[in-house]
C-alpha cells in the first residue's frame, strides 16, 4: 500500500525554448531507425503530455499502458510490474526493462530484478513493446518497457525544477543541453529526498546523466552516454490490506535499510551509409549493486530483534548490439 504526497512545484524554464505538446499513448511505427516492431501491439507515451512525476508514484506513468499491472510500495528500491496477471510482480522479474535499449535488470538470466529506474523527468518517452517484437531485446517474456532518455538539443536550453511536498518531500532537477559546433551535449542532475508517511520510510535518490555526441558528417555520429544512480532507503515493513485499513502508520521493521548503486557507460556509433542503409552499433558496460540490512529474530514472538543480516549482490555487465537496416 502507498499514500501519495501533496506537492508544490516551482518550474523555471526559458519560455521561448519550451514548446508544450499534448500527446497521448499511440503505437510505434513498424520501422523506426533500426528498431523493427513488426506488429502494431506497441504503446508509446510522451512524458511532455503528462504532469511532471517527481515522487515515488509510477502509477501516473503507467496508467495508459494496457494490461500492465503495478504493485506499489512505499520505498523506491524496486519497480514491481507484471503483464496481464502473468507472473509475480515482485521486482518485475517477468518483463524486460530497458533504458535506451540497454537492459536494466541486475542479471538478465540469473537475477532479473529491477532495482533501478531512471528519473522520470530525464525521460522523453516510454515504449511498451508487446507480442513477438519483444523477443528482439532478449529472453525475458513480453512486454519490453523501454525508457528513452531526452536527446541532446538542437538549440541551447536550460531548465530547473524545485518541488516541495508533504512528508518532507524535496526534489530538484536541473538540465542543460545544446549544440557546440560539431558537438552536441546534454547534462542533468536530480536529487530527491522524502521522510515518508511511516517511520523508517525515508529515502534519498541522486542521479546524474551526461551525453556527448560528435558529428563527423551528416548522418555519421559517435556518442557517449554516462549514467550514475545512488539510492538509500529505509524499509518500514510490509502489511496486509486489512492491517493498512485498521492502522496505516505502524512500522514493523524500524532498522531495515536498502542501498542501491548503478553506473553505466554507453558508446553508440550511428552511420547513415546511404538513403536506404543504416548501421547502428552500441557497446556498453557498467556496475550495479544492492545492499540490504535486515533484522533477525523479530518474528519469534518477542518483537525484539536478536541480530541483523547484511547482504550484498553485485553485478558487472557488458554488451554489444549491432543493427543494420536496408530498405
């Protein structure tokens, strides 16, 4: 169970650089660059058409996606998604989560859990690819949820957002992007903290992204994207629906904590060989870990912890993805 926080927002953005667009969910084209969906069972939502999502409220983002089931939780460590009731939603183990076509799971085969999600303010659109097209991105069952980062701007622009809300919520997001001769760039940083509605429900999230691109010639580009993410969050403890309706405030695990970190670098080579041929090569690598602290012995009937366990899961990942399209 989760409870939404009230928030007041201050947005500073150069008005001559901001063009408001009202766009809602629609289907991807069957061919977009080297991405081939082969079916119309896709859904795309542009975040410019939604109010800014700054707190741990992913339901605002996913409510336009058919068949996607979200299990909410107070702390932002995990994103819990399932599709049409197939599989347990815990940590999204039965779908494929990606950012710019790069897998977000800790370990796609051995431990396919989502302990990371990008800051929604840094995302331009979210694609949901259903049916057999999802197999183009790996062995997990469909659908694929692909978060597309905001691209480097064609003109220089800067923005900052400051949000204050209930339960000690404070969020700041700032971004700068533009061209510089043959170069283009984009940098953003976000910081969010919240006390939460229950004791030991506080969390702090920091994320920074940097993207640099160099244009050798028209249609010939090399780019580097670096993403860094750090989270620490208390765990107030789970409760049933009946317990929540009776009293939504008690904390059953006052000393449990989670820490998560993720660092990724992606190098992309884009070459429009001729009007009919396109080649895109991606190479990426990174490191992600999840550290958990949990009391032991509290469930013996005394309600008092007799010890604590500290566990760490760490994954290193690398990948190559080459796609060639010829019309």
